[in-house]
C-alpha cells in the first residue's frame, strides 16, 4: 500500500504505515516506556545550565503531533529564554500565588499541598533556562480576520501537554506543571493575540545538583483502572 492514496469525502487519504511488533516486543516496549515515565518527577529546583534551542524545538514538535478536534491543532507553544521576560513572569506569578495562598485556597487545599513543599516563591521561573507557556486557541482567526470555531479545545491542548511533558522527560530534562491562577498576565507580558488563553506554564531544564523531590508514591494499577474482560 506504500505510496497509495484514497479519496474519502473528497479529501485525499494516505495508507497508514505504523510499526507492528510481536506480542513479546509489545510487552517489552510497553514496560520499558512505563519504567521510563515512572522515573519522571516534578522538580522545583533547576540548574541554570543552558539547553540547546534545537532540543526545545524538537520537544515542541513532539507535542504538536497530538490529536485534536477536527485536526484544528488549537495550541501555541511559547518558549521563553529571555531573562527580562522571565523576571516579569516570576513577579506576576508570585503576586497571584500570594493571593492564592493567603485568601483563595481553602484550608483543605493548603493541607493537601503541604507534603509537596510548595509555597509562593517561584524562583524556578527565573532559574530554569527555558519556560514553555502553552496557550489554547479558543477560536481561529482566518485570513479575512473572521472567527472560526475550534473543537474540543481543552481536551486537545491537555493531550498535547501530556505529550510535551513526556518529550521533556525523554530528552533527559525535568519540568514542573505550573498553573498560577488566573494566568491572564502571561497573555499581557507576551503580547499574545486575543484568541489565545494561557493554559499551562512549564519551566524546562536540568535538575539542580542538590534537587530533592517529595517522597510520595503513585497509585497502583488496581487503583486507577478497571478491566472489563470477555
């Protein structure tokens, strides 16, 4: 089927040419991938060592392979290494976080966060060599300046973010999912168009030599799944 095309609903389709593994190969590869991701941790202490821009480009390209509603690809990944911009982002993020910790978060929420060692200090936003801010495009703007619908935007961008985090880990780097709320300041600082909304902020880099992470465990398979077998 290599090279063949088929017309469906008036649009060209090409033959799918994916990998096909034996059962033993599938078991091995799926376990290897799980073991790799199981070693992933959210890190709050970064080295300031620079990362080649090609690595960041490849990571973003990997995230851009995510599926999306009607293939609209309603995401934009803004990669920031500019020190002045990172300082502005940190200042604004800490302002929002101080409001969160002092008045917006419930006592239960603060208690649940305590084991993770979080606080209002977000120095990693300046120390990490790169920040990737993910924006969702709530609608498209066509060449005529007219609004066009996007579909399943949150779901699509969420999937892309998961693939982005996996790609960061695969490159031997670390990150942290940072969601200062509200995040409108990111659109203002980066001068983003009106159809975009900040979705997630990820510092990206190497872990600091003295980095520690919380001593926590993930839920077991039987706690996160149910199997409906024949």
